[in-house]
C-alpha cells in the first residue's frame, strides 16, 4: 500500500483514470470519445514517444468500452508459441459476459508490440484474423516502422505524439501546458507561465516526466536547470 504522502505525488495523484484526464491532440480525443459512446473498439495501434500515455489510454478504452482486457508486455520476449497457446486460449474461451459481468467482449493489450520478432508478429496477424469477431487487439509501440505492414493495415493507427507530426505535436504541447496549469490550480501552487513553458519544452512529449518535473520546480522550487 502506498503511504498518503506517496499517493499525493502529482504523477500518481493525477494519473489518468478516465479519458478526460488524458492529454493528446483534440482530434484524437474526439475519436476516442466517439468510440466510448458507441462502445466500439476496433483493432488499434497506438504509437508515439515514451511517456505519451499509450498504455494508459489503451486500458481506459478497454474499460470504458466494457471489454475484458488481457495485458501483455510484448517486450518481454513474447514468442510465437506464447501467442498460439496462452493468448489463443484466452481469445477462444467464452466468458460469462453480458448481464453477468457487464463486459461486451475481450481485448488483448500488447504493450511495446513493435519489439516483437518477425515470427511472433506473423503469429499475431493470424490471431487477429481468427478472432476478429469477438476480440479487439490494442497494440502500443514507440517505433511504427518496426511493426509489419500486414498488422498495421488491420488496425486503426494513431500517433499520440512525438513522432514528428508538427501539427499534432503543437496541439499536444498546448494540451500538456494546460494540464500542468490545471494541476497547479488544484494544488493551489503559484506558477510562472514562462517556467511552465520551459518545463514542457524541456521534456516534450514525455507527459509523465513533465508532470514529475513540474512538481519539483513549481511546488518544491527546484531550478529548471537542475531537473534531469
């Protein structure tokens, strides 16, 4: 159990629990909100720089679309046999569903899917086709070029930031800045707009790191130049 003091760390206290807490370009937010409204979760590939909330968003989408999630860290050597046994068994098992547990279906969340070797990706492609009627696959990754095209063409692919899309990154930076300001207001911490901008620019687009540094600089008065 976390102590009350640890729970009050900004990175924990303000960790996203629902879509409105997340920070991403407005067009992406609208897309996700529409998915939740109709409880529809297609195969998806969420990519972007570290700290942009890919894993958090995937879990929130599964929860609010009432999907039963199975979470795997694909960077921990997920071989093709794991996919063909453990994951396949999960996908094939018919859950209680509906009125008994409130879920609408199943979701497999593959973190860092771009780290999977080619053979594992080929096995994944087969599972996505085989179970497409009752299982949604949500993949996350930092390097979209490492994920094979046949998988990406089966997914709605969304850039959550930091991948070089100037328009998306400009919008994201604005949203992150507004989030930091909002946290300061909730904490009744005075802040200087120029300092906030420096914090955001320094670690953009790593939202998690920006919030950690914002607490050290704005609340604990550590000079910006001293944060890692």
